[in-house]
C-alpha cells in the first residue's frame, strides 16, 4: 500500500509539473452579481485588493459599489447626494480613495473605509490617485490656474511635494513611504518621472529625457512607468518599463503597436497589465489589444482565457497578489461593458493544498 501511495503521489505531481513550470497560466471568467437597479447599464471593475474586495463603477450614473469576496456589500454613498463617484485605489484594509464630483464638475478627494459613507479628506480641487496600508494618500491639488501639483494627504493634512518643474501629480505610494508620479513643464506636456521618499524629493534615474511618467509602485520598491523611445521597427513608442535601484527593465515591443497604456495593473510580484494600440495625437485608438506580464513572461491576455465567449472583447485592468484580475467585457454589438473577474486556473491555493496533502500522505505512509 505504501508503494501504491508513493507512486500515485509521483504520478500526480509529475502530471502537474507542466502546469506549475512550463505551461502558460490560464484564467476563468467569473461573472459579478450586479445590482438589478442598474438595469443593464455598462459597468467597470475599478479597484481590487489583496483580500479579494473590489469596487464596480457604473458608466452613465457614476455610482460606486463595494464587493467582498464576490459578495455584494452595498453602494458607496457620496458626501453630497447626486454627486458622482470615482474610485482610484483600495488598500488591504478595504479603504477606497478617489474623487467625488458635482454636476458642475467641481471635485474633491473622497474616501470610504469599511462603511459605505464617504468622508472628505481635503478641500475642493484635489484628487487621490493611490494610497498605502497606513492610510497615506498620494495625489494632487489645484492651486491658482488649472494645472495640478503633487501632494500627500494624511490625518486631515496636506503636504505639497517638491516638483522641479511646473506641474505634476503623485500617482501612488507604497508601505515604505516611496511615492511616485510624473511632472511636466508649462506649455511642454512631455512627462518626466518623479519620486519622493517619506515626502522628500529623490533622484531615481540618470536619463529623465528618455523616460515618461511613473504609474505605480509596489512594496518591493519596483516602479512601473513608461518610456518614450524608438523601437527596433523604427517607430517612436511609449512602452512600459520597470525601474528598480537605478536600473530600467524594458519589455519587448508588441509587433507594430505604437502606444502602450498602463492600466494600473501592478502587484507586489511584479506582474503587469497593459494594452497596446495604434493611435494619434488626438487620442484616437485602433488595433488595441490587452496583455499581461506574468512571472516575467508577456502574454496576450485573450489567449489565457478558458471560457471566453465569441464576439466579446476582454479587458484586464487590476491584479492582486493572488493573481486575480479585475476588468470588464465589451460587446461591440451593443456597445456595453460589464465588470468581471478573471481567476487563475487552477487557483494557487488549490495547487498548494493538493501538494501539501500529497506530501502529508506520503510522509504518513513512510512512518508506518
């Protein structure tokens, strides 16, 4: 019996080896139970955290809904009735940050903790782009004029961050106090990287003229941004790159696409979500496709989906440390989007449990 169990364990583990080592990851689409009151309105998944909580936004009515482990919790209510809600990020405690805007486009930072009532963090004309697990918000505020300046918000106070150029924004902050963002000169509108450690400006790169802005930072101090350079096809491209300890890691250019859009999908494992497309200076896009960099390998996201439906387009937007991806589907026939989750198959917990169970089984047999 002992040999049988040992052989069985070897057989199962060997059969799993291609999944664990060589095969591309697979994802299964999970539908989200949306509130019936939306009446088929288009929705997006906007944030997801490492405990499986996430938010869904409605496209036309600008309402925001909170979920926990795919269970509907409720609507996040604005400070002022009738205002529109936009979520930028959610930390592990479930605190959401973003902005609230009025019908006349006046806006201010707003956050929601585990409850569903929003509280104001700072004055009007401010925006929270990211937050860490200590409750510090990275964002911007507008002084005189119409261009933003970077700032941190914490405990009801605002700290303006040093910016050697005219304008900019802080886009994210990690648990070690490393905040990142972009800056630009008045009338220039070319983005340059900028970073701060504990609120103090730091130099992070030797050649800022070839590097664009910074979009996200994880707790390993890896910074996700985008570069502007000429690729091997002779095209000038905006493409994602990771900065760490003064070194830049580029990713291969996806065939002929000229622009890459960082969706904000970036986790503590260094996994990245982005889209690649052709475009022009007026913001028009065509031939857009979504990609995922998982474990250092770049995949076309659509190729990773097991139960995809013909005719739908699948968009990946956020990813947590467990590899769960949040995004939406788009139906070209109706022009509508629907928020969905994409779960790894087999899920990491299932593989770990199976491996542990086999190891225990074999170990017990050996002791008999």
